[in-house]
C-alpha cells in the first residue's frame, strides 16, 4: 500500500513540475491509501489532496499549474505501478505484456474541482472524505433474527445481503496492521520540508499565488518532454536518422487513418477475439504483439525493465 501511494506521488510530481517554468518547483500532496469498494470489496486506491501548482524560491512563491490531463496522468501512473510490481516480483513480464494489450487499462484517475484557498469548509469536507471509514453505519441494517446485514450502495438504489460473519470478515480485511500509516505527506507537506521551514521560521508565510503562464492548449505541447522524462525516450527523434521530427499535419479522417495503418501493417496489430468467460488469459496471443527485439534489452522504453533484471531472475 505504501508503494502504491509512492507511485501516485511520483506520477503527480513529475506531471505538475513539468507544467511550471520555474526552477526546482515543489508540489505538495497528502495521500490516503484506501482499500474498500462500494460493498467492502478489496479495491486499493488513493485519495489525494494535491496543490494545484508548485511552490518555488525562498519567499513562498506559488505558481498555479494548468489543469491536469487525466488520460496522460493515468498512463504515467500505470507505468509506475507495473514497474513497482515487477521490482517486487509480484507480477511477471508476460503478465505486464498481456495487461498492456487490454482495451481498458484497468486504471482510472479522477480530479475534482479546484478549491479556493479561502474556502475552508470545502477543504475540511474534502479532507474528511479522503480519510473516511470503509463503510457507512447509516447504510447498514442488521437483521437480528436472520443473522444478516443489509448494506445499501452509495446511490441507495441497490443493496446487498451478507451473513453476519461474512460481513465482519469483509470489514476486518480493511483494518490496517498495527503501526501502519495510511496517510502520508509528500513534497512541500512532507515532515522534512515542514521541519526545514519551521527551523527557518518561514512556515507561516502566506504564499504569493501566480497564475499559469501557459493555457491548457500550450501545456499539451509539453507531452513530448514528459514522455522523455518518464520513459527516457524522446518521441520527437527519428528512430532511423536520429534527426528531430516535427508535426507537419493532422489526419482526422477515419478512413485515411485506417488505410495508412493497413499499408504499414499496423491496423490489426492489437486486435484479438473477445475473451470468453472463465477462460484463462490468451497469453500466447498477448506476447506475440509485443515481442522484444533481439538488438535491445529495454522493454516499454524504460531502462529499468531489462532482461538482466527480470528474465534471468
């Protein structure tokens, strides 16, 4: 769970830092790792309070960042989680290849509305939400004679019945181990950063907020630099001549796109028949799509995915 929170922080940190022009910008986050779904199913996820920009300099300056692009942030988070699970030996390269062929990534990023610094009520409500309990007593009804618990969904339109012992077992799976921290502070809000500011007597300085220099359209142009920073592969360098590439046109006609990809043999690269219920994953098909070329030892464009680290082990 701690590693999952770290993956979320690293994804947000690099994304926010790339959106502001200042040197050594520091965002801040409070991350609460939660494990429950609507009916107490095990669904690990992170609830996060995040600064909508970065602090910088010695005088408490703050630069607001453009809005987050959630699909791109989702791709970074997914990449970091896979890398973390590979390092810990929890998954195999074959499984990562298979998951990479799925139409739906299995990950999701949601961002709520920005909260004004002066809106203390909204801030308090959000802080309560990110550390909320795994179940709501108001939605729980105990049937003493039948020994069952009826639990209503958040929309209050559906409910599910549990034998009392199964309900207790489901609740116990979400109780953290003794001494385990479920809320962690990162960046500007970390204990190290706060201690440093307290020592310098600058912890109570009210930051000067500066609006973003770039709009969301200009921010999207930073995606190439962000890919290069995360995957250490520059998407604007030609793989053949190593020269710089530039966008010369946008093709939006669906038929033209299909014709081009068909000509290049790429149109049906990732197509596959839908999986049957209860069938094991079609591993042979999944690995066929993403074969590692003999001349390289890098998978997914990340130097931390290497043959030496994972194939030999």
